[in-house]
């Protein structure tokens, strides 16, 4: 559900102001212009050419343009966003935007990756992360890589990446933490109209992503060991990007339950009143270029509870 419940998904474009200068008392003209600007942006959605979206615009457009205030258009714009981009798209009014931006505020506290080792297997837990600022992203990545470095001396067998409660956010810091465990190369991409924007890993660092230069890391720290990725129905969006990055890697296996199936990429478009249109514009692809469509099915399906022991077994069975 994108920002409504699982974080940003994957933010792949700069925020775009659609209607500067619309501040002040709302008029019928301002409302109509606001709605038209939002609909124009929605035409970049992956389902914008569908009959469903065209019907939704025809049915809702006149009512929204005639709304007494911009705030009265929010519910209808939410419906149109989903019609244009699917269930991963949404509309966030300013009060929600403020909450999503909390991680970028100076001194903000947010969950960071942690690592714990037992019997030679380290579990790396990657939490959801909505930060977009360079400082917030660095804090998340640095905490994760430090935890991994500290765990290396006692990790004699392999690693578990726990994504079970990760509902999404900004994928690229999550991928940067996991990068030391990934093989070099293009590991996951976002596809639109046959073109793929790749995230590439080299020497344990992320050298490029669709998120831009602020999402790269220097590398120089690699780990060659078996990996089990733990997933659940809560694993969504950006967390699914991380799981897809390991798809096709010989020493990696997925354990748990199927993921949420939000295997698409979103862009954030800022409207004149500070609301966000979170619009799905791309599809996720794995390192082979295979488009992902729907939930990621685990290699070993196990219910919550026994899934951690199953992940440990999957790792230890691959230890040399």
C-alpha cells in the first residue's frame, strides 16, 4: 500500500512541484487547476493507459474539480492514484507527509539494522526506513555495516537477512547494508517501456542505483558466505527489492512466507499544497532481467515461528 502502510516503496525521482503560487484562499479555479495538475502527473503511472483509469477520471474528475476546497479532493485523488498506478500507489495529504519526513529531521530517532550471532550464524535484521536525506541514509547504512563488521569474527558459517517485518521505505540504504553479501554485478532493476535502471554492486559497495548518487557506497568490505532471506506477508516494496537482489545468487535461499507482492517502483510528486502523489511507474526485475509480478515465493515455505530455525538450517546446510 505504499506510503499508507509500508513506507515509500522505492523513491526514484526528485520531488516535483506541480502548481507553484497556489497559496492563499482557495477558489473554484484553484481547485480545478490542482486536480488537473494531479491527474496530469498520474498519466505517468503504469496503468495510466488502462480503461479503468480513463473511466475513473471521467467519473471522478468533474466532481473533484467542483469541490469547495482542495482538501475535499483528497479522497478522490487517492482513488485515481490507485487506478493510475495500482495498489502500490497512493495519495498522502500534508499531515501524512510530515510523518513520512520525520526521519530526515535533525536528531530524529529511527530503527537501524542490527546483527546477532548464534552458533556461527548471524541474523541481520533490516527494518523499514523512510529517510531520504543524506544524513539519515548514512546513519542507517553506517549502523548496518558496523553491525556486520562486528559480527564477522564470530560468524563461522553464514548469514540470515531478516526482512519479515520490513514493510518498505527507501530501498537503496537497505541494499547498501546487504551489499557485502551480494555478488558483483547488476543485481536488481526498475523497468519501464523496455528500459531498465539497474542497481549495481561492486566489491561490497553499491556503485549505482535508480535513486541517484546519494545512494552509493564505497565498498571494500565483502563477505563470502551462504545467505538465507527471511520473508513474510509483511515483507513489502523496498524490502522486496532487497530479496529480489539475491534472486539467482547461488548461495542464497528464501525462507518463510510469500511477500506482499508490491514488486514495483514508485516516484514521489509533490503537489502545490505539500501533498504527495506516490505513483507507481516501474516494475522490479531480477539480475536476469526477469520481471517480478506479485508476491515472491520462498524456496522453503515455513510458518512464522519455526521459520527462524528453518533459516538457520538452510544456512548451515550450505556451510563448507
